[in-house]
C-alpha cells in the first residue's frame, strides 16, 4: 500500500468508529435531538473526523461523517461539520496527546455547569476517572476560538479528562474517541450521583492522598493488561 492508501484506509476506519460511537451517546442518554458529537484525530495527519451538523443520530453513516483539517475547514464530506468543529480542532492543535473529543449537554453534568460549580471528588469513581474534581471552564460563545481556549486552559490545569463549560455543557477528551466517550459517560454518572448525594446532605470529601492513590491504581493497574 502507498502512504496515500494507508491514510485513506485509516480515515475509513475512523469514519466507521466515530459513527458507531454516537450510538453510545444515545444509549447512555447523554444527548437529545442532534445536540452532541464525537470526533477523532487522524493519527499523524492534521485532520479530524467529526459528526455532520444537524443530522439526527439515526441517520448517521460512516459515509456522512466529515473530515476537516485542524483549522476546522472541510477536507472531505458532503455535509457541513458539527458547529463544535472549531472548538474541537483547537483542542487537537493544542493538545497533541488527545486523539478523541466528545461534546454533550448531558443533564446532570450540565446542571453543575449552569451553576458554575465543579463536581467535587467524593466518590472512588470520581478519583479513578478524574483524579479530583471535574472542573468548570469559562463561559464562551460559539464563533471563535474562545470555547477551544477555555477547554484547553481548564484541562491543562487538571487531571480530569472532562470539563464543564459554564452555562453550556461537557467537553471530554481521550487518547482516542472511545476513551473520550467513556469520559463523557462517567462524567454524567458522577455528576448525577454527587447531585443526589447533595440532596441528602453533605457528601464526605476524599482526602487528597486517597484521591492520588485511587487515580494512580485505576490509571496504571486496573483492568486487563
Ligand atoms: Zn453545546
């Protein structure tokens, strides 16, 4: 295979993967209508694969995913890309280790974002997944770099792979698109449980040393090797 064929088959694979991962957003009830999306970086290329804008989840196919460059310009695809493409492209430009980005307005996490309050680390799953609180990013409007900048600045100061953008919703990152979807799913689950706990009283914080130990074990030891 030539280099061009190689890139082509990688993009084909990512089109299938990104398309299929959107089923997880509806399965875990993280999205309604068309509000939420998954993207993946094309490894070694300044390209990303993302959901088309305004196409309902039932109508997504590998073929209607959109390939953009890291400035958010369409390189391949019949549809306009998600309106979050610029923000996600900014994340890929600034964070080379990120291979996938997910955006949702999932209910509980977004309820914390609406209050501008970080989700405190009061659960082992919070420590495992996020290594501390799930932080809040600034309020930013669509249309320039400000969402992307807010995501990157907030996540750089945190171990969390998810950020609650104030008055908006969740952006989650991962080494690939599947990890980013997992972070978005876990973010909603932690936000929901801590919210319910708050209704019943004051959740007990984990000590920083406990958070560190849990995070380290989960990130480095847990699961199949
Ligand atoms: Zn949004």
